[in-house]
C-alpha cells in the first residue's frame, strides 16, 4: 500500500465522494475538518483545517492514514494521534504541491510503525 493512496476498503474509487467539510478524528479526538481532498492514484491526500486546535493552521495528511470514512456522520478517521499530527511538517500553502514538500511529509508519516488499520 502506498502512502499517498486510499485503502481500498476505506474509499471505493468507483464511487464519487467529496470529503470537504467532513470532521477529522485522530485516534484521540477531533482535530478539525477537511478543507480539501484529492483522489488521484498515488497522489491522494487531505488538507485539514485545525481551527482553534492548532491556532487555525492546516495540516496535510497522506490518504493512507485514513482508516474509515463515515458518510452518514460526515467523519473521517485517521490512524494518528493529535500529537503526531501536530508535530508533522508545517503546512505551506505556497509549496504543498511541490515534490520536496510531499517527500518531507511522506518521510515524517512513513516513519511510524504499521499497526492495525495502518499501512
């Protein structure tokens, strides 16, 4: 499983789903809401607006950290704690689509052990 892909049992690419506005739940509580989501094979991610939790900052999460999507409750569950997400490379609005930024973010999330529900 690639870091920048959704798990096949979490998101079915044959169905249309817009995650914008969904609440994002870390393993230890809510961290914000989805500001933007992409669905390209090998390049998928969500940008989370953390609101007051981290003083209005945004974070970039690779699609593989998503463990569950609940369309009825409009929730996205991720396999990382609030602290792990807070310590991720700082989001850069001007550079987040550049390969260097994605590489740095991927290296950060890729270092975590793979446990149940993670890839």
